[in-house]
C-alpha cells in the first residue's frame, strides 16, 4: 500500500481514538472533578475547561490530515462514524450534545478546509480547526449544560492543541513536497 494511504489510515485511527479518549477524559482527568460536572483543567490564566477539549483540538487536525491523505469520501465516512461512536460512548446525559456537536463541528471544519487546502496546508488546518472548535464549543456547552460558562476555556484549550500541532503540519507539507506525495 502506498505511503499516502498508510499514513491516512494512521490518521483515521487517531481520529477515531480521539472520540472515546475525549469522553473518558471528561469524567476522569482534571485538577477539579465535581460530582455532577466534567473534570476541569487549567488552559490559561484563570481559565478552566473540561479536559476532553485537549483531545478534541487534536481531532480537528487529524480530520484534516485524513482528508489530505484519503480524500473527501473517507473523511465524510469518518465524520458519520465518529458521530455515531460519540453517541454510543458518551455518558447518557451527554449523548445528544456529544454526537451533534461532533458531527456539525466536523462538517464545519470540512467546509472550511476543503476550499483552502490547495492554497496552503497550514492555513487550511488553522482556519478550519478554529471554525470547528468554536462551533463544537458553542454547541456542546449549550446542549450538554445549557450554559456557555466554559466557552472561553473550551476555545482556548482546543486552540492550544491546534497551535501545538501546526509545526508538525508544516513539516508534513514540506516532507510531502520533497517526497512528491500529492494530496488525495
């Protein structure tokens, strides 16, 4: 199997694994874990966010890399299966919030990334991830908790993970050019 497809399936596996990991972290990882709420981590000065945001930020980047390696069809299938997996794995009170926020935010990411990808991979990943993470944060918090109290923390936490991944994305783009690997 060619290198592009192998890498694509690795990114796809990471994208799929991000869903259960994010759901697990919300209930198990944090500096504060209230009985009736998500476990929280500091993401900036005075900002706390549910711990799963760290994984969600990376998921947006992985989704873009799946599309770069495997194409739109695999990406749309991954989003659909991811929304289903999110619904199955989320704690009962979070099923609708988790699956709806996942599906809609990943489709928003897809809609931004697709036209920008040929102009510049790093710009496309940054722009699409920022749109996706804001949509995800708004929908998830409103549907899950009826409140946007953690919006700033959610956005900042996810954005940190996107920003941390950008040097890897830039390296990947340069490596692709050097090796002659074309996007799907």
